[in-house]
C-alpha cells in the first residue's frame, strides 16, 4: 500500500533538476570538466528518483525498473565521483579512470537489460534488485560503489580537512563536511532496500540532496581569496546516491 513517503521521489526529482541546472550555469560561468560530470551525475540522480516516482504513480514496470537500477546502483555515484577525480587528480589519471569505470558500468548495464525478471517477486509499488533472475548482476555495484565512496565522500572529507587546517576558509570546510554527510545519507537509505524498506531510501535521498545543496552553496559563496573552486583541493563533491542499495 502506498503512503505519503512513496510520493517523496517526485519532490526529489524537482530538486535534482533544479540543482543540475544550477551546476551547469556555474559551468558556463567558470568552466571545469568536474562541473560537467557533476551536472551529469545530478541528472542521473534525478532520473533515478523519476523512475521511483513513476513506480509510485503507475505501478511496477520492467523497463522503469531496469532504468532505476542503472541510474541508481550503477550511475548514481559514478559520474559524481568522476567529477571529483577531475578536480583532485591529474587529467591523465582522471581520463584513465573514466575509461575503466565507464567500461564496467556499460558491461553491467547490458547485463541488467538482459537479465530475466522473476515476476513472482515483484511488488506493485516497490523496487528491489532481488527480482533479477541473474542475481550475479548485483555483484557489479560493489566495485562501482567503492570507487564512488573513495572519491566522492573521501574527496569531500579530504577537502574539508584541508580547509580546516588552513584556517582561513571556514565556510569551505563546513561546506565540504555537509557535502560528505549528505552524500552518505542516500547510501545508508539504499542499504535498507536489501530488506525491502525502500521507503527509507526515499527519505534519505531527499534529505541528503538538501544537505549537499546547502554545502554546495557554502562552497560557491565562500569569501574570495582562497583556492578557487575549480582548482585542485577545493573540491565540492556531490551526493552519493543509494550506492550500497543494489
């Protein structure tokens, strides 16, 4: 039975679309490959919550479910982490990581699209990877998740500590700390989907996104004079979306 919580992804989709637009506007103003990746990652975030909203409104459909899994378990954190790679690492290293992770995501996505579905396990308004006939498909996500956690959350924590030690950019330190906290929340909620509690994910997706946006705003409105946002070490990684869900 649907509850008010099941409609939260509709609001989250709107917030994600607005956030993505803000990131792309900043890219037009400042440039930076990392902003393009973050904007793409936010689009994936919104695409995932759109599939959740459609499932609530229209019921379970196989194409929507497969798109949910691809945008969530496979693409939820990877593009955002890749943006951080371009911010904190050399371009050559970031390019190589993009190729490697892209190959894994593409292979996993093909498997997700080809796997038969166990229809007897489908719940009308709930999404869960347990309905895959090929359960080994879900083993791709831990590798992608590790990459996302290391760069996305790790990058935010690294930047927060760096600014804290500098002592002259407290807003950037707090902003990165908020981004790290907000990035963790959807991952925590995603772990509950393994036990059938997708509603927890819906709540943490929205709260995490709001917390990340608060941190992002603190980063871009910080007092001038410190390291620019587009240079190494000033990272503002964006949210890790239900990465441990799969």
